[in-house]
């Protein structure tokens, strides 16, 4: 995931602001990490450069 996406991404549940935690980065791109909503505290994983912004009930 490109960090520039943080300018446009919002929480799909409440439209709150997301904060990024990076656990693995390569060539300026986030490979692994999490996005956490500052309003509802929901957490969304980033795996293999792809943020999973599905609501919790739809993730498997």
C-alpha cells in the first residue's frame, strides 16, 4: 500500500480517520501493517501490500 493513500482512506464503518502502523515496508510501500480508526477503534490489516477494509463481519 502506498502511504499516499492515507490522504483518502477512511474507516468503512464510521468514516473516521485511520492511523497507520507499519510492521514491514519495502521500497517506500507498506507490505504489512494495520490501519486503526481513531473514532470506533476498529482495526484493518494490511497484508502483502493490500489493505483489507472489509467490515469485521465479512472478513474470514
